[in-house]
């Protein structure tokens, strides 16, 4: 690849490193690769020897037709030659079959390993990573780019050596056949290979650009699918379609450019092939006239020239795929290499016993340089029912996301039952925390499966019990298949409130030490909210609960109300105490009364 292209496109890793890492991925399957190479070696033999035998056979035939006159015994060597060729064919067939099976295994094993690694990496990646990455692009890389690598594992590791052997075998058999023919034929080999490799390298940066454009197309597509309601509601179809079409057109243009480059260069390669054949034929004819070579061997020369062209063609087909593979590998490694900032420490402390005492020690946090939470100090006794109140953007969601370590504070620390949460095993910590998010995600599985998401081994009774406590049973009776009803993308669509209840049931089933409800009751009507709360009173009483709610009626019942404003705690206490003094909490309640939001259902 050209120097400029190098600087422009390979920003992360040198090719040598990528190559090494790709090899390392295949190390567990070294036997497969060894087997493939051995078979390639065995396949090479008939490919380079057979033309010679054919030539000898044809020469015999010529002798028979034009020479010595007809005699039955002269047929015998011909039959022998036909037998050898048939045996070669059978041998080649069996070997090729075995080779294909072996290569498919190799490819699939390495690629599924890699896909699993990428998946695991993403599963453990911190939230701040996903804040910056687009899901369409990640999917494109995990599926599209990983699949591009199959070429590397079969072509480079197995076909590559085979081509090399083939070329070596071709060169030696020629020297053995006739030195003069070899002399005109051999210089073509490096020239041929050089030409093919040069062309392919030229194409490399184009592939890089193309993969990036495909990313972009995936981003627009996934945004438009996910945000279809917004797109339609704001009648933005035309603009969005224009965006998509622009990228598509640019991909199209790049393909055309690639094809043009290809077609501009490849005729020169074919020309080289023809020149080679011509040179070899001329020399063979000359040697035949000299009486050194038999005329029938001209056929062998034809076939050898084919060996060269075929191998060249294979290199030509491989090179872009290899270059493409390098680009794809680089993009996959980028995902694998992104540091996961939030991890279980090397030697985690055991989970402390306790009922959920949570202490924020002067916690400061921000998603980027500007702080979202400043100097938060809270000491929450076990079993407390905490309500977080504050204007939109005041940092309520951010505060509770620190507890399961979705993000880590910039300064200060958080303790749970005495232990710094950063010293604990991440999975154990998260198992102690039930989380109901502001917007609920349901998976494409049954209702029961969704509720049991955190506890897959849960018994049916426990699932239904959690569902009853969250009020899921009220609407589930309307479904014919009850808890086995499919939801999510391939099943029934639930309303916002119904989804919330499923999410609450999901959190309850985990029986967590700490329960977090981020606006969990926002999309249920106030009657349901009351019902959920009454039902939850028993669950809530022996665990620490954080509730973010906008209704004073919900907030009022809390043991501790924490009022946030611009990332700071401005008030904390019980309803009775806070309402007695002028301040943001009183304003919050007064606003609700004025609007009639409290205890009265707001018109939807
Ligand atoms: N993933 C993120 N990346 C960068 N900034 C963020 C992110 N999430 C939230 N913020 C910013 O952090 C601030 C606090 O947001 P947060 O979601 O905690 O507010 P909130 O109090 O929960 O608001 P609401 O009541 O609307 O849910 C906001 O200024 C917001 O823009
Ligand atoms: Mg929020």
C-alpha cells in the first residue's frame, strides 16, 4: 500500500500487528490449518505432474496415428496413462472434499470464537462507551466485519501455502522438464505475482472507505428504524430518505470506482499470462524441432501455463479479500481494544452482609468535563425509602446510575453496607440492585421470560408472585396464553404502563437489597400507582429503595426526600419537615396542587 494511503487509513494498528493477532485467534485450531496445508501439498502434486503425463500420452497417440502403424500392443501404455489420470482425479476429489469440510470447520470455529469475544466485550463495556457508539455501527462490525475475516482464515492460511507450493512445484517441474523452456517461463512468475499484488494494494484504501460508508448507512438505517415514530410525526421522511440515499449513492460510486480500477489493471495481468504462454510455446516448438522434446509435450506446456494463470487469478481474487480482511480485522479489534473503564477489581472483596445501607461520600460526577453531580453527601440507613425530587436535568437519574456502577464518580466514593462498591465483584453488586429504568426494554420472548430475565432459574410460582405484586396479573388475564404470551418485537405490544409493571416485576423477582425505580410509575395512572405502591409497601419495607417520581403523592410517603438542583442536594428530610419551610420542595408541592396533579389523575 502507498505511504499516503497508509497514513490516511490505518490509524490504529500496523498490518503486521493485525496479522499476528489474527493468527493468534486461529492458534487453538492449528491442527486444522496444518491439515489444510498438508492437503494443499498433496493436491499440488497431481496438478503439476499430470500435464507431463498427459503430454506423454498425447505423444504416444500421435506416434500411433502418424508413426509406427497400428498395433494392439501400442495401446497398453495409453491405457496405463489413462488409469493414472483417473486415479489422480479420484484422489483429488476425495482430498478436495475433505479440504472443504475441514476449512468450513476452521472458519466457523474461529469466527464464532471471535464473535463471542466481541459480544462478551460489549456486554462488559461501560455505559460511557455506548454513549459514544452507535448500535448500528457496532452490529455492522460484529456481524459484517467478522464475516469478512473468513477469507483470511481459509484463503490466506490454507490457500496461500497451496498457491505457493503450486508455484514452487510448477517451477521445479519445468526445470526438470527442460531447462530452456524453464528459462523463458520462470521470469514471468515473479512479474506476474508482483503485478497482481501491486494492483490489489492500490485497492486497499478504497475498501477502507467503503467499510466506513457502510457503517454510516447502518447508523442512518438503525436510527430511522428506532426513531420511526419521531421521523413520521415530524414528517421528516424526505429528509431522512435523502440522508440515506446520499450515503447509498456514495457507496455505489465507490464500488464503481473500485470496479474501474480493477478493470483498468487486470487486462495487463491477462496480457502477461498470454505472453507467458506464447514464450513457452515458442521455446518448446524450437526444442521439438531440435529433436530434444517430443511434439506431444506442447500440450503439457499449455497446461502448465494454465497452472500459472490459475494461481495468478487466485492471488488476484485473494488480495482484495485479504486487504478487506485487514480493514475488517482492524475494526473488530477496535471494539476488543476499547478499554472497559468499569471492571471488577483483580481481587474483589466479598459482598458485605447487610440490608442496604448506602453512603455517598462527597461524590462528584460528570459524563464529560462539566460536572452533573457535585459533592453529594448522603447517608441512607438500611431499609429507607428514598424519594429523589428535582427539575429535569438536575441529576436524579445520574445519581442512581452510580450505584450499580453504570458510571464511576470522578471524585468521592459510594459505600454499600460498609464496602466501597468499587472493591466488589461487579456482577455480585448488580445482583443486589434491582433497577427499573425510565424507559423499559422488553426482549422478544414470553412475558414470564421477560420477568425472569435477571433470574432465569426462577420457578414459575415466584415469577407469578412477583408479577402479582407489580400488578402484571391485572392485564395478563386478557391474554390467551397468559404468562407465555410473546412480547417484544415478535409478540404483543404492551402499553407504556404495562411495560413498566413488567419491569417492576422483573426487579422484584431478583429480591434485591436495593431497589431503584427511575420514574417507574410515570406512565401508570395514579390509581395503578397507588396499587403498586400499596403492594410494594411490604417489599419495600426490608430493603432500601430509591424512587424518582414526579407526583407529590408518591414522594410524600418516602422516609427521606432528597431534593436535587443542578447536581447538588439542596434539601433533605421528611415531607412534614420540608413542607413546613419555604424552599424548593414546598414549591414543588405547591406547583402540583395548583396544577391539580396531586391525587388527581392528570388528563393524558
Ligand atoms: N449519557 C449521558 N451523556 C452525557 N450527558 C448526560 C448523559 N445522561 C445525562 N446527561 C446530562 O446529565 C444531566 C443530568 O441528567 P439526568 O438524566 O441525571 O437528569 P434527571 O434529573 O434524571 O432528569 P429527568 O427528570 O429529565 O429524568 C443533564 O444535563 C444531561 O444532559
Ligand atoms: Mg431521569
